[in-house]
C-alpha cells in the first residue's frame, strides 16, 4: 500500500505542475507541453517495450493517427468523442499489428513497426490526395496552450498510475517473466501472446491520445508533419536513457533529452538528427539499461 | 500488361539483389541492420554525384562505390557490431542491441545526407532511350539495371556455391554453433559477410539510381522491402530471395499500373501481412 | 487405476532427422515412470511435445481425457501438466520467490496476494530453499536453481510432472534428498514422467521404465526387467553415459 506521505507528495507535485502555466510565459507553457508530451510518450512506450524487450519503432504511427483523427473530425464531432474515436482507431491498428506479429519471434514485430509510420503516412497522403482532394487540414479548436498542457498532464498522471498498478499486478509479473524467457513463462501458464497484445494495445492507445491532444497546437496539419520519424526515435532514446524497466525511468530520460533536443533544433536545425543518432549509439554502448540502473550499479559498487 | 511484367522483373531483380545483401548481414553475420536501406541511398546519391559532377558513367561509379561500401561496412562491423557481439549473452540480446544501434546509425546517415543533398527527390538521366524487347518498349537503363542485378546475383551465387569461402559462409549460416568445430573462424566470416552485404546494398543503390528517383529519407522503405523479401523467401534462402524479390517487384508494378502508384508500400505491406498470417517461415523456408 | 496420460503414435521431424518416431505409451495416476535412453534418443523432444513447447508432426497426446495435442503451452500448464528443463531456465530478473509466484499466479488455480505469498514460502521450504525468496536467482548455486525450478513447476499445482534429468549433477547426499523429494511428490498424488540417466534414482523411484533409442521405444515394462534388459542394450548400443 502506498504510504499517505508518498500519496501527498504525488498530489503536491501534480498540483504544482498544474499551476505552472499561471506563472510562466507562453514560451514556457510551450516547453511544458512538449515535455509532458514526450514524458507521456516515453512512459507509454516503456509500458510495453520495457519489460517485454519488444522494441516498438512505430511510436509516430500512432501519434500521427491521433493527430490526424482530430484534424479530420474536430469540426463534425464533439471533442471528447473525437478523443475516444482516436483512441479506438489507434487501439485497433495496434491490435492488427499485434495479432499478426506478436505470436511470432520479436524480430517480426520490430520489422512491422519499423515501416508502419511510413505506411500510414503514405496511405493517408494517398487518401487525402485521391479521395478527399486536400493534403493539408486546419484544426480550429478553442484551446490555449495551458488547456492542452492540462490534458497532457492528466494523461501522464493516468499513464503513471496505470504503470504503477501494472507493476504490482499479475500482469506486471507476467510481463517481466515474458521479457526474461517466453518459453518458461508459457509453461508456467501465462498466455504470452495475449499478455503482449493487451499491453501493446494499451501503450499504443495512450500514444495515440498524446498525438490527438497535441494536434490543436499545430493549427495546420499534413502527413509529413505529424508522421515525422524523429518522434519515434526521440521516444525510444528517452526511454532507454532513463531505463525502460522502471516506472520513473522514461521520465528521467525524457526531461533532459527534451531540453537538449529543443536546444539542438534551435541552434543546429539541420544537424540534430546526426547528434541524436550519435548520442543514441553512445547510450546503447555505455548504459544499455539506462541511467537509473547505472546509478544503482554505482551505488552498489560503492557500498561493497 | 506485358510491359508491366517486364518492368516488374526489372524492379524485382533489384529487390532480389538488395535482399541478398540483407541475407548476408542478417542470415550469416546475425546483425539486424536497420540502416541497410540507407547504405542503398548513400550509393544512389554517390552515383548521382559522380554522374552529374564528374560526368562518370554509373558503371564506373560502381567501381568506386561498391568497394567503398565494403570498406565502410567492414569498419561499421568492427567498430559498432563486434563489441555488441562480444557482450551479448545470447542471440536475442544481440538482436535487440543491433536493432537499436543501427536505428541510431540510420539517423546519422540520413542526417548527413539531408545536410549535403537536402530532402528533395533526386534523379539523373542515363541511357534514357527506349529499347524494343519482345514487342514492348523498355528504357535502356532499366534493361541495364536488370542485367547488372543478374550479373551481381549470379556472381554471388557462384561464390557461395562454388568456392571454399562460400562454403564457409553457408556453414556459418546453417550451423553457427558447430562451424567452429570445423576450424571456421565465425567472427571473421561474420565480418566479411556483413561487408559483402553492404557492398551488395551499394550495387543495388547504383542500379536503382539509374531508373528511379530517390530521397535522403527513402532508406526506411528499402530496408522494409529487403526485409520483406528475405522473410517471404525464407530466411537464409538465396534462391528464395531471388524468387520473392521478383514476386514483390511484379506485385508493386502491377499495383502502380492498375491501382495507384501511391499504394505500392501498402501493397508491400499486404504481402508482408499475408506471409505473417499464413506462412511465417517464408515460401521456401523449412518449418522449424 | 485410472489413466492419466496417453501418448499415441507421436512423431517429430527436424529437417531430415526423425527425432521421435511412432512413440506410444501411457501413464496411470500416481505412477513414476522412467524414460531412459542415450543422449539424442528423443526423450526431451517427447517432453517438449507433451508440454506444448513443440508441435508434434503426428500422433496424439491425451491427458485425463483432454486432447492436448495442438494446445498452447499455457493451456497445457493450466490443465495440470508442469515441467522442468534439462538445463535450468530461471527467470533471471525475478527473485527466487517471484519465479515461483509466476506459476501460482498463472497455473491451475491462479493464486495471488497474501495467500500466494504464503504458498510460495511453503513450496520454497518443501524444496529446501526456506528464507531465500528475496534473493536473485543469479546468486543461487546450480543445485539451488534446480530446486527453485522444481518449486516453480510444483507451484502450478500439476497432476502430471515432467522431470528432465532433474537429478543430474547432484552429489550423493543431494541425490538422496532429491530422491526423497520426488517420493514425497508421489505421496501427494502427482504422476511423474522421469527422464533420468542415474540408475540408482531410476531403481529407487520408478515402477516402470520406457527405453528409447534413435527416436523409437525399444523396451518398456517393470523397472527390474527393463533395467536387466538395459544391461544388454547398453552393451549393444555402447555406454555413452554413467
Ligand atoms: N529444436 C531442435 N531442432 C533441431 N534438432 C533438434 C531439436 N531438438 C532436438 N533435436 C535433435 O533431435 C534429437 C533428439 O534430441 P533430444 O530429444 O534432445 O534427445 P535426448 O533428450 O534424448 O538427449 C537429437 O538428434 C537432437 O539433435
Ligand atoms: Mg534431453
């Protein structure tokens, strides 16, 4: 059971974060939106990919689906319904991907997700050009930056809560067992395919919602904007840097990397993907299990 | 119709060629290289540069780019992959690590290409004249591309099936655990297989650039197609890759001709989905 | 006597190799039956097909009237068939207790919470790992990992247990404890299929034995008879193990 002290701490942290827009400039709120968006993406990504070690490269496919759903339906449907619809579409795509790959070896999943964003991008482009005859779309929703931020903060809080609950539940244990040895997990009675599927759909649905909530920020949307592969890449680096096996890991990785990314894209707009690529390779070599695990290792080493 | 079949064969020949390269890297060197398609794109731009700036023929570009890619891939293997191989406790761990590192590499290569060439569609004109083949007109560059794919593919087959070195490669592919018992240095074979895979990718890039436009960000699509061809053909089967490449080339060409060119990747994915659902071991792979 | 497991015409090929060729046998409830044979004769492959790790190319496996042949491993585990592995396979990032808890949580009767923790402690005590639940499996000795694996198999509360050379590598005193443990399981009503090379254990435990060679059953019957025959067989096949 959580102690009352830690519950109080979380409540204070969330309300401080929620109050932040009242004290910040528009630029500051913009940063908070980006940061909470990426923290949520990385946390949701790690929900599935962390324990199972099935590396999903499709983050932006779902993110983009969310954004596009909002762009298409925001004028015809009430906003909460649009969010629900986005979640449903993202979840359905994830279910199709999962059902066709997750009963096979992990590499099929990676391959499928690797090209998925490009597939969705090309298909949406084709649809818009040939069927609806418009490539770009405008989103007119009466949201200011802080409204978007609050929604993201709420989604992040829920995501963390889900992660925490999973960590204490049967399904959390099942995921860890699957990550260690699928065959042993199956012989112990775990329905390996179903467990992976449920978690992948959950993770993808949250990612879709991040895209949907952030969409109004752009005002103008087209496939090349919302299906930008850098989003998948950043999410992956962030989760790995912090440590995808721990609840707080992705957040620990996402905050500094987001700031770094902001700085890089402001100062070296053409070179950031080179920097990030190199940084990412370095992370895989130096701390394959993330900063938190590294720190723990150092602490243990010092204690001995 | 016949025209599309011929064009499909040309495209399929190229796919088969690059899929053979990927088979060398994944089947023999055991590295899942997500930056594979970016090697192809680098070769495309390299050819473009040599053709447009130095007025070289693409055939001469081949002589520079293919050895260049061999050396580059060899260096990548030594610097990035060998340490991963050394630290991996098992095959799965190596797979995850190599996926991650080559995913990073992909962004590095793509970033460099974007800085140098920008993000636009690029192409050059070479042998852009029609040739009559059995009653239909095919452009000469496509024909040459097809012949080159055949020559490279044939040469690889010859090496693999008729030389001692090729026998070593196949031994490592079929039985990596027991190959050392026969005095085969598996690490060395892996290094060379990875480098040869890179060289094949580059040759595929030169071939592709002769008849298609390309962009700095198209590497992902080539990697996907090569992977799908490898899986469709059955992992490790070169004959399978050949046939699967041609199947995919024809499917794509027909979709582009009769449905919509914007849906070729969707068609590729449909093929992929069908294999995953009905025959994950591939058309020619043995059920393990 | 009630029929527990029936294996009929079981068949498995790996490429050109026929690893298991037309294997037939059945187990009665409460029996311990030895599955013997030289290395590579197909014993592990038989266990793999019963437990669902491998799909049989032909034949059937029927467990207490239920067809297991094309079922997935987790369904088979939930039906009450548990196994250990020839080379121990601990779940390395989990603690000893969590390793065992996995089977309680997803096995036949799905326990969770306080109750499951208590059951885990009991199982650990049963195999001689009392109080070691919080350790990392990586810190356990090989023998203790084997104990842990037995506890994990028992935690799914099976009525049929498949032991793949579980007693191999134990020293004489450990072997004695090990044999007693298995006898206890029989006392608790569990049917056991025991793949084993150690003749002392086979003699002490098994009422019946099945001998395989090159994928086929070449002898079966009461242990005493089969083991006598086995002398002959060994002389004929060559003795490639102790
Ligand atoms: N997954 C597999 N793939 C290919 N061959 C296998 C596989 N599993 C077992 N074999 C082969 O099948 C035969 C029987 O093996 P196994 O059942 O492990 O024998 P045993 O347990 O009696 O020592 C051996 O020749 C072995 O090499
Ligand atoms: Mg065995």
